[in-house]
């Protein structure tokens, strides 16, 4: 199957400024084409969190690439032959449209994408969407004014490891693709295609008669006989089916957008906010198979095997989903980390001679390790590989996996979720209990590279932050679940005596040092602030001296547009009270530095930046780290903003409005009856509480705290 390359120029979208996703769309003025041996970042992207689709155009062919989160070649071997694989593609060849003019628009409200081709006053419109409720795809072709000949074919790339079958049954065309040879776990997927209103796969498309293509896709993980299933599913698909599917599709998207909302004046940021949430809705919902590095797969050779890269890339797109109250999209994150625990225990026992778990840099789903037995040479040094595992001398990968689990727990306090992740959190605690060295009254980390292959670093600042997150979480889980409470004394001792964050002087200012001994600084990443965020080890309640060092570090780095850590840099800056005017200005520039589909220009790491703007805006509107709620902390002066149902630590859903610098309409819904602490939004004024519509107590002070009941709605009003 041929692949093509074209450079897509970004064109800013003029926005209406309405605070609803329906007001925003992606616009292409040149054809997005998939890059050879990579996954395109410039294409229109559609999906339902399990089945995903992207589109490119070259010559006279419009190509729809089909991918599925659970279709991988699953083998624990770093041979370049394992990782997510493209399901196949639908090629629509249009006679007379070679190198035609191309424009496209995609509605963020429901993902419906329309491409318009124009050649010699002849036009064809192609509308496509992936059903949000079933693994069905619908593509509608319309010839405008003149008849046009089109041909339709299912195809897949040549691959010696794949078993490919293509056939026809009546008026249905089908394709099945499988990886069953020399694998740890066999995989299989099937596609069935039916043309509606026309018959055959070569069609004279008339201006008064649309061609509708319906496709069904399913995998062996969902159905034992996927080909049989999709053939049965597509057989009875007709115009009525499509109408029903569209109604259900729109209902799903309406409910998704209703989970929470924000409104700020900057329409560029608003578009980027909804774009990020759209992207994650389209690629993350399968509870066992989260999206890999790129989310969408258009080739059998994605960079880095398209794996789950554990030293931030895999975790980053999930950062913003918890505060945004998109828990269904966040939940898939955990499965591969939990499934890898047995292998992680083996590595801990054999590589570091400890209890607990030790994870390499790259894994796949279902316990698969796609970086096993990596070849030495080039970027990889001999010391980077231990017992066949590619660690880059890092000990923090498994602990990094706890970041998003901690966020889910703190934002929901769901007991069932706590029980699910507790074994993982406990394994992290076990590892560090054994690995840490207690010297001169403090716990010290030795032999842990902060950067891939940076060497035998001492006290890397990221790991020091991750440990504070991990032990704080395991204590919280232990107390909530009433298990291992006798171990809390040790865990609290580690927290209280863990080494301080290393510092240094740069350009006359005290800033954080990447390690106590080893790498001191790096201009190619922002790892020196990740103890602040996403590790949550520094908040606005930290000591002022530490906060000043943090602000100095942010100012010294200025890594607002970074191919590694922009997704954490903005939130870290907000978290420590860095100049909000600068943060907003840089966030605006960041949101403009994208392809039309929201992917960052020149960033090779796929979906990792999807929710950078989402996370930053939610943090500025409603910060809750450390169980202290701060409203509109990043907005000053006469600014106007509002939000509804941002999810906060303590399992609270919070709504509020800011008009010309004055806060109003503060509502807090408590899901788990946790105590609530709030920085008074009306400095110097008393605050009156209304509980479930009934007048209640009045409170005063800079910081107010009050008890809550389960599912209680509390309104806060100022008293002049």
C-alpha cells in the first residue's frame, strides 16, 4: 500500500467565541497525508475510543485509515515487529480528480468530517463519521452538478507477519487481518463494507443520488469470530440504520460535552480546550486497551513501536481528564500498568534485588514488553539494558505510572477504584522501602537516572517528587481501605525524612537542580519541574522559599513549547503562582502552534499534548492540589470566566463564575462526604453556605473549612 508525504501549512481558524464545542471546528485548506513509517499528525481524526479513523488525500485517491486500540502484534521482543498495527484502509479513487483542490472541515461537537474536492469546476463532497455507540463507520459521497466515477476498495499494507484475507460475500466486501505466528498473544480484526444506494465497487456517482458506504469493524478481543460478526452486523445496515445511529451518536456526544464546561474570553484557548477533549474522547474508551503514543495508527511501523512509553509520554494525555470530569476516557490508562505487575516483580527481584515492581521504559497491553532485548548501539548503551529490559538506568517508570492513578483516586475517592489500584501502589511502596538508603538522618536515592541514560544519578528531583506522591497515596489508600495500617509508621517516616529537592545557582538565582549528584540541568526537557507537577510535591501551601525557587526555575527554563514536557510545564508554573499573565500569553501562543487537528507542530510524540490546554485552564480556574480549593487563581483584574463541574480533590464537582474580577455563583457538589477547604473567594468578607437549598452556617477568614454530606449541593454566597 502506497503512502505519501506532504507538508501541511497551518491556517488559524476564525472562531465565533461561543463557549460550546459546536462553535468550533477544524479546517484544512490542503490535503493531510500520512507520513511514511510514521503516524500522521496533520490529518482529520475520528473515533469512538476503540475504533479510530484518519483520512489523507493524494493524487486521485481519498484514503481512510482504520485502526483499533486492541489490534496489536503482541510479542515481548524489541524486534521492531511488535506494537499497534493498522487494521486496513478504505481507498476511494475518484476519476478526473487527480491533485484536485482540497478543503475539509470537522465539527468538534460530534466529529463529523466533510472533505470537499474541486477539479475543473467539478466537485465532490465526502462526509464521514465513526459511530460513538457501535464500531460502525459511515461515509457519504455526493457529486455536485456533474456525475463522477468512483471506485472503492478495502486494502491493507503488505506485512510478512500478518495473515491477510480479502473477499466478497454478495454485496458485502470484507477484509480480515491477523497476527498469529510467533506471537505471545494472537490478534485478529475484520472489516465488512457495504455500499448503499448503489451496487458494486465501481460506481457512476450521480448528482441526485448519494453514495453511502457503511463499514463494520471488530476484533477477536471483543468477538470470538470477528469476521462472522461484522458480516452479520453489516448485512442489514440501511438508510434507517444510519439515521438511528446518528441520533444515538449525537446523544453520546451531547452527554460527553455536558460532563463539564469552561468559558474564557480567549477563543483560541477555547477551541484548543475543546479540541483536546474531543481528541481523547475519540481515542480513549476501551478499558483494557488505552491509546498508544499516537492514538491513531496508519502504518505497521510506528515510531517507538507506538508503545506505552512510561517516562511521561504515555501518561501525559491523561493528565487533564480528571479535573475535566472525563473519567471514562481516563480509566483505560491503568490496565497495561496493572497487567505488567508480574513482569515488574521479576525485574525488581533480579535487577535490583528488591520487593515490589520495576518497569522498563516501554510496554504494551496485556503484560507485553515491546522493548525487551533491545539492541545495544546508537542511543542505547550497554548500561541502559538490564536482564533484557530497557531501563535507561531509570528506576522511576513504575512510580510515574502512579501519577494518574493518584489523581483519579483523589478526585473521586471511589472505594472500588481504590481496591483496584492498591496492589500497584503497595508494590511501589515495597520497592522503594528496599531501594532507598538511610544515611545521616535522611533517605537517599542512588543509581537512578533522571534522564534516559544520564547515568548513576543521586537523588534525581523527579524521583524525589514521585516518591512523595506514592507514599502520600499509599497512606491515604491504606486508611480508606483499612488495610496495612500497621505499615503507615514506616511510610510516614520515609515521607518526613526523604531528601530535600536539590538546588543550585544559575544566573544569580537559586533554582532546582536536576539531581543532587549527576546531571545538573538540561536544555532539552523540563524534567526539573516535574516534581512540582505532575508529582504534586509542591503546592501554593508549600514554604515561600521553596515556591520562589520553583518560580525562578520556571523562569530560567521557559519551556513553554517543548517537544518533551510542555504538557507538564504550564501546570507546574500555575501550581507555584508564576505570573498568570505570562502563562496565559504563552498558552495562547502554544494553542496557535498546531496543525488544524490540534497536534503540536514538529512534535513527534503523538497525542501527549492533547490536553495541555485543558489541564492548564482547569488548573487556573479551579486549583485543588493538596485538598485546598482555589478559584480563579490564574485570573486577575477585570477578567471574565466561568466553569461548570470541574472535578476537584476530595471528590467535589465545582462550578463558579468570574465577572470583572468578582466571583459569584459558587456551587460545590460533594460526592463522598469529604471535608472541604476553600480559600475565601471574597477576601475580607464572610461567606454564607446554602445546603441543598436551605440556609446554613456563616463562615469567615482567609481559608474556610466545612463538613459535607454525600451528594450534597452547597452554594456559597458573600456577605458584604
